[in-house]
C-alpha cells in the first residue's frame, strides 16, 4: 500500500546502501533508503543543501554511478530523479527487484 500523497507510478524497493554523492562543489556520504525506476530517496548529512534542479552524481554499490537531479527534500530525505538514459541504473534496479522478491 502506498503512503498518502505518494504519486509515483513505479514501485519502490526499500534498501540501505552507502553512497557517495557529488554536486558541483562538494562530495558527501549518504544512505540510499529506497529506489524506483524514476529515482531514489537518500538520507543526507545536515551540511547538504541543494535546491530542486541541482544535478548530482551518485556512486553506490549495486547501482553504480548515476546522474540525478534533486526534485525536493522532505523530513524523510532528499528525493531525486535519475537520468532517464541510465541503462546501467535500469539493470541495477532489475537486480534489486529480484533480491527484494526473494525476501
């Protein structure tokens, strides 16, 4: 069941992945909390501040390296949209989906 206000068309897969996130100025450690075909949710350190539209490069085990842009931030974390042309990300999501179904 989806949360109230959840407008995503693609299913989310809960994960806990360590990631390195880079914007134009800095690099941060982050935790990826869920992934979907359209994007992902990350818990970021307090020092991270990015406006919607900010382009990020995210490196994480299983997912590889993807470009994404900040959509919004919430109490849950930073919501980003992954570059639609990221074929490697799509393949990684297939692996995550298979793992999630086996739980």
